[in-house]
C-alpha cells in the first residue's frame, strides 16, 4: 500500500525541520521499546530514565554508553505540553519500586510516551570549543499484547480465521480452546447476525486467550485488545472471533468480518501509525527464561510470535524511509531478567536469544539495519551464589523473595546456548520466583543497578549521542 500523499508530505516537512535543528546542534532520536507481554518494558523504561538522569548528574551509571557517546552533562524529562497520548510516569514507577515494601509496576493498559532532553559535551580535540549538543530522546511504553496485532494487518478475516483456528486446535492449546471450538464449529451455514451469538463466541474465545497467556505461558495470541482492551474497555468493535469457513458466508460471518476490518482500521489509526511510523530505533525485549521454563510449545510459540512481528516492521533506511520515517535503522534484541541466572549462564542466555530470533535478525540485517543481541536485567535483584546440586556445588543466584521478604538461593539449571533438543523438555519444568527490587532512591538520582543496560544503549544510541 502506498503512503497517503498528504501524510508523506507532512512527514517530509517534519524531517526537513529536524535536519535543520540537527545542524544547529538540536536533534531528535525516537526509541520504540517493544516486546511481548511480561517482557519488562515498563521496568526497562523506568531504569533507562533513572540511569540517564543519574548519569547527567555525574554518576557513572552507564559507562559503556559514556564511552561511545558525548559526555552527558544533563538529562531531564521534558514537561508535558498538549499531547493527546498519556505520559509515561517514570517518577511514579520509580517511587513504587523504591517503596517499602516495594512493588513492581502494574501491567501496562495503554500507550504512553515520554521525552527526555539530553545535553551532551562533544567529543574530540575541539569539542571544548564547540557548543553542547541538545538531543531529544522520545520513548514509548504500550501493552505488549497489542504488538501481536501487527501481523493481522496482512490478513483478511478468512485467512486470519483459518490460521488462528489451525493454531489453537492442536497441542496444549486444544484443551482450553475446546469449548470455543465446539461452539464455533456448531454454527450453521445460515447463522444469523445476532449479537447474542457474536458475544457468546467472543467471550469463549477471549477466555481461551486469557488461559493460554496466564496459565500456559503462550504469547502468540490475537487480537491483543481481547486480552487488554485498554482504557476504553469492552466495545462492539471487539465482538468478533475466528470463524470456520463453513459459516463465513452467513449473516453472522459478514458481521464478524466487518468488525474484524473495523478493529484493524482502529488499531492502525490509534496504534500503528502514530506509534511505529516515527520511531527509528527499536529494542525488542523477550522473556526467554519464562518461555524456556513454560515448556517446548510455549518456547516455540514465542519464536513464532517474534518472527511474525518482525515481518511486519520496516527495517533499513531507503529513500522512501528517509522521507516518511518508517524505517528502523538500529534494533537490539534483549533477553530480560538476566540476573535470574548466574554469570556463567548469561552468555548462553544471549546466545539462545540469538538463535531464537535468527530469522528476524537476518531480515533486519539484509534490509540494512544494525542489529545486536543482549542479555540484560533492567533492575538487578540478585547476587552470585552457590547451591548444592546432587552433592556438588553449582552456580546459583541469591535474592530476597517478594512474597515473604526472605532471602533465597535459587539454582535455575543450565541455559542451553542453542535451540534445546527434544530431551531437554523431558525434565520437570522450573518456575522462577519473583525477587524483590533492591533499595532504590525515590528520586532516582543514585541510578538503578542493572546488568548490561549500558552496553545495549551503547549499540542502540551511541552513534546518535
């Protein structure tokens, strides 16, 4: 689909204005923090903001970024103006993490953004004689479930229904989907366009999605707003579900197809165009450990979801991308919660993620984007420890449990460096406990302890800063 000419001209004018600002030492970098649900996007953004502010106040919280960018002299949140998009409340999230007892941020239920003003001293022999650079860093937070709507834009209602029904009819998904599947396949070829049928099917399908996410650890679940409707709550635009081919030409099928089309149009207007079209850097957060511990099908589901999402995003910087701002020039894939495994396993964690995102990584590199893969902990909650395993010492981690405030030493077992063999899944599944955040300053000026955040930011933003 060709870009809207008016939008293209508007975006071109915006880019021209930004180029002029860049010549004057005032630039803008847009970073989209993406990832599947429960990957830790809100915590990542909170830590990023706190550590940039602390670095701007003279604390060495991001040494790897400092080594590849200009010296950060100041970082501050830009006061809100008249934006229609909610503001990412980094201060409130940090206060909750620093409270006693602390609390991890609640699940994100809407899009929010935040812009930081970064003042940087220039590098080089003559840097001291040049004015400081002013860079605006735009950041984004949004519900992870919504990301899985992106592949739907390439499907009509029939194709989406066929692929979804095939996916949920086998393996571990089949049991929780059984009631919905029985209802859908029992619909007659002349099913009437009655909302009682539409809402019944929607409710059964949505219940399956919730069970698959919360109890089985699956992430390739569509549509995203069925799991997280957002602040608008339930609405008729959501009252559809995947329909078997036999009933698709019925009045009910026509109603569901119209709602499917309207849903995608609404998501494009509210989410895809205003969020992703303007961002030129992307970090993709993945809870690799959670997928690994949830079992083979959940792990494969995560890989499929990442591949499907990546296929919908535009990487590289062609001439059209330079005009419209739709190309992503740098992308970082990050396995989160790296502090949940001992140091000896972190390289394997990054290697496993690299194997998991092999196809999306190659697709981005072919398009001309710079790609990096990392293992990170946005907030480090553990320390190195040793546990006894079958009478022998084994590397482990030690931290304070959130549920009871007691110290616990945890041996999460080996992390495979590549896609696990079939024999790996024969072992009992492991459930990682939730650790308490370390003691933090409520204002964030002391920074937030992390693992690898500075290295990730160096590869993602170092050239721009």
